C-alpha cells in the first residue's frame, strides 16, 4: 500500500508539473543575421559564447519566439527578413537545442501591429472568401514545411498584435477592414480568418498551443472586450498572448490590472507575455509613458524593472510565459538601421546586461513536491506549480490545500 501511495504521489507530481509548465525566453528573430555579420556574444565574465542558443538554455531560458512574414523582400527594413526558409533553419536550431519554439505569423509582408495590418501584396486582389482559403492554405503549407524540416512549432501565434483585426487591405485605402470593439463592422470577417488559420494549426500541429496576441494592456476594457468577442465567435485557441512595454502601456500596476480583468472573466486560457522590453540607456521611439523615476534608463534600472515585473507576474497562476523582444540585438555592424534600446546585450562589450540573468527567475517558485511532502502552514492554498496563494482562490481551477487537490 505504501509503495502504491508513493507511486501515486510521483505520478501526481509529474502530471502537475506538466500542467504547470512555464516558459521564459525571447524573440530572437535576428540572431542569424548578427551571427552572419560576425557579432560576438559573450557571457558576463567576457568569455566568448560559441553557441548563443546553448548559452541561453544554460542560463535558464527554455523557449524562443520567431516571426514569419509572407514575402519580406517587399520591405527595405533589414529587420524584415524572416521568410519561410529563414524560419525553418532558425526553428530547427531552436528545437535541436532542446528549446520550445513559438512561431509568430505576421500575415503580412512587413511589420504587423495595431497600426499596421496590411494585406500581403500577393493577396491584395483576393475577395474575402478567397482570403479565407488563402490564409488556411498559407498557414497549413508553412507549418508543414517547418514540420518536414524538423522545426515543428510548440506554440503558434495566428497573427501579431491583432487588437484591431488583421489583413485590413491596401495601405492608404479608404475601405480598410479594421475592427473596433465598440461596433460590429468587420468582426465576422476577422474571426472567419482566425478560424481558418486555427484549423490549419490543428491539422498540421495538433500538439501545438494556439496563441491569440493583443497589446491593449493599458486599456483593460478594450482588452477584455476583444477576448469576449473571441468567445462569442467560438475561436479555437489556448493562450492569451499580451505585449507589455511600459513605454506604451504604462506602469506595472496597469499591467496587473489588465491581468486581473482577464482572470475575472474566466476565459479558461493560460496567459503569456509574448513581448516585453525596457530600455537600458535611451527612451524607446514613440515613448508615451515616462517610468524613469522608478526605473532609470540604466542597466540597473532595466534589471529592477525586470525583477519587479516577474514578482508581479508570479503572483498570477494563469501567467505561463514571459518573452523579451529582440534581446539578441548586440552591436549594429550594418545588421539593422539602428540599435534596439531595450536589448539585453551591451552593444560595446557584447556581454549580457544583468536583466538577461534576471529573466530565469520567472520560472522560480516553491516546488510542487514540497507542497505534498513537507509540512505547510495550516489552511495554505497553492497553485499547481507550487506557489502559495495569499488567500483562498477565487478563480476556477485546480489547487492544492492540506495536501489534496481541490477543484473550484
């Protein structure tokens, strides 16, 4: 009987760890370009790193994100270069390194974000019905190409920062197919496109998690109105993906308010911060919120922001991922037109800033084994990844209480 009980505990612990898996890493879409240019990556002691991906893993990162454009040759921006061949090679390197691979479909020839969701040149003449078939075919063919190459994604974003829809049409057109949460225009079209993209994901990569990615953290009511519409339209997805940059989305408290609002809605989805960043020296372009009184634009300011963000995120059991955007920017060398002021590498020395090493703390929490096998405070409640909650949980889910699983 004792042996059976121990076996049950081991199985339970293993199952819970799988359910509670968390991911930390970065969008490293430009890494091959820096390597081709001869940029040198070093560790904090100044020793040269021969394999950046192995180094990232060694330092506690476990997942990487890569963007994909339809035809990036249409854009002169040197950072817009990720076509399917490029992504296949980088994706395979990520998988071979033992890291999880998040694929970010932009469904555009150039940057797709809340202000720019332009239809690819080759798709511009398509009707809405033809566009539905095209996004299905393109998504399916892209994923199959990655799968055949040994670069099967583990997580897939069907669109990038799509708070106002995607595939709007031609830039400058008077009839752009934008979506706003305070009216119904274009939402049926948009959700139909998402369904076709999701259908292709399920067919080719049935084990992958689908992410719906927005960036309205500074407007929680708009954010939840968007995901309400995803529910109403029966969109098939697994993860709510968010962007959070203080320069555009205000302070950490604002971000926590957004998380609270999402959790109150009980969508039944995990949450990931799929993009974040904070400057180490200069303001980001277009900065709307000055956070420097709390976090100066210094290496230490960047590290402290990262530490405090992680502390807040780790209070939310629904948050399962944290990804820094463009951490690998490391000296110009004509790779891009300029520096990314929120990178995690010193452009002069090639050494990581201290925030680089801070990120792995997102994965740190009290082990679930200790919840089962060690004495705990009376009436304490724990999440499935072993974090003690401040009080009895209010959200639906499975929790640990007095050594037992409790379902709310």
